[in-house]
């Protein structure tokens, strides 16, 4: 039984700002680790050719340096959320951050491919814990009146890490080699460890997942892996989407069991299901839009890869500038109207891209992307504040995991649907169809 007597602490509880001062150092830790975890989703892509040459393996084998991280991150999100609701948050942050950094060092020191892949799989497992912890840590570190500002930090820095990954990885690769792509995250993790160790109060120990939790994790992993595989393969052949049907039995079994029932229960909380749908839709639109613009500029307009990259960077620039503003507006005028305003800006930017034509310059595309990015920046923090704020205190990590899962599926779904739309519409009208899909 859980002890609710005065003075007792529940597992996973961090005294928030309502009992004292806001802990902005912990919000900064959440943002830093969110940036690092998302940076790792894309930074290794640019180094795959050098990894293949350095370890004397094929390109397909080297690809597992990316997949070995991404797959555990996504498939473990939901089981990790349920587990984290019953353990100490401070212990989880320290162990996950230290494990993430250690696996980065092991990956950089890999003498052969099997070593590298094993290190990346383990790093993905620690990364899944970090992804769930970041919104939990941010929202528990401040008073309710500061939640918009707090949630805007990881909600903005995370996507910025994802979109800056290739650029950072390219610079490191050119000057220091592929090993540096893995080592660059270690100083950030070390700083986060020091701050968390000093600033977070003790709140309980970790516990090993029981046999039931392990079985739940296996069911979720099987279903989500089938879903991700279908979406990934569909980028080349849309017919592979049929494989997604294989995800239904294990996920249905899990949802009907003791591990999944709390998840479905928490999603029935007023507004949470619709908010998750909005998160998924915006992530899919974000990913589809990046795919569309890059494809159009390089394939149809003959723009160089460098110019295309700089053009697409206007989106995260707008997002980064608007993110802190979105948090302040949410705290002053309410999270819901601020989030809706952000969606309106993003929709406007995408609508203005619909007549995308061959006579457009990269500047014409860039300011429209910047407008859509401003909308995403205004929306991210307030939406997460709405969702996390509505979660029952004992299920905060569970809701954090479902939000991250919805976003991850959206990022994967966007390019797959965009590719299918391109194939169905044909090259002549494909761009317009894809932009409409993103909208």
C-alpha cells in the first residue's frame, strides 16, 4: 500500500514550485537532455559512410548504428512510462543520463560493428527513459502558473536537436572523424548529471521491472516494431503499409491487459485523447513538410544540397524564436488559446506553400517555412503543458510516454504518407498534393 501520510514521499514525486521556489535549473536539465536525445536521432546519419569504411562493413550494416538507437527509443516508450510512475525520478534521471553517456563512449570506441550496434541498442533503451522523463521533470519543477514557460524549454530544444543534428554531425565528421559524432554528447550529459545530483532532492530508489512488465514490454515492442517497419518500408513501396496490420494483435492484447489498461484509462481524461491526436498530426505534418520541400527544391528546382539545407533551417529558426514566447503567452493568457494560435500560424505557412512552383526562389520558400515554424514554436510548449497538466499525479510519466509515442509515430508517418501521395499523384501534381497532405 502507498503511504499518503504527511511527510511521506511517493515514488517519482518531486516537490514542485507550489511548495517553494521554481527549480529552473531542473527545467534547464530537461531541455538539455531533450536536445541531446533528439540530436542523436539524426546526427549519426551523416557519418554512416565513414563508419562503414572505418569498420569495414557494408552500408546496410552501418545503417544499424542509426536503427539500433531509434527502434528501442520508440518501442520502449510506453512500457517505460508505466515503470517510471513507480520509481524515484532523481534516481531515474541520474542512471539514464549516466547510461546514455557511457553508451556514447562505448560507441565511439567500437572496434567492430557488433560492438557499435550493441552500444547503440543500449543507448536507445536509456534514451527512451530520457524521452519520458524530460516533460515530467519540467512540469514537476515549477509552479502551475509557470508550466507554459517550463514546458516550452524541452518542447523547443528537442525538435531543434533533431533538425540541427545533420549540420552538427557534418562539421564534426569533416574535422574530427566519425568517433566525435558519438563523443559530442558526453559533456552535455556530464553537466546534466552534476546539476541533477545537486539540485534534485532524493525521492525514492529504482526497482527492477517485474515479469509482468517485461511481458508487456515484449508485446508493445513487437507491435510497435511492426508498425515502424511498415511505415519505413512504405517510403519505397506504399504496399508495405499492409504490414501494419501485424501490429494490431500484440498491441490489442497489451491494451486489454493490466499493463495497457492504465494507459487507456488516462487517455479517457477530458481532452487528453484529442490533444494526443493533435500532437501526432502536427508531428506528421512537420515531417511531411520537410520531406516535400527538400524533394521539390532539389528534384524540381535543381537547388544545391547546401542551399536546400539553409532554406529548411528557416523552420527551426522560427520555432526556436517563438518557443519561449509561446510559453510566456500560455502562462499569461492560457495554454489552449496559445496552442490554437500556433496551429493557425503553422496552417497559414503550409497553405501559402500550396501553390509552390518552379519559379519560386529559396527565399520565397524560407519565409513561409519560418511562418510555419513560428506556429510550431507557439504550439509546442502550451500543448505539452495542457496534456501534462491534465494528467493525474500518479500517472504523469505514463502520459509523458504516450505524448512522446504519438510524436514519434507522427515523425515516422509523415514521410511515409508523403511518399505514398507522391506516387499516387505523379510528379506533375505531386508537390501540391504533398503540401496539402502536410497541411
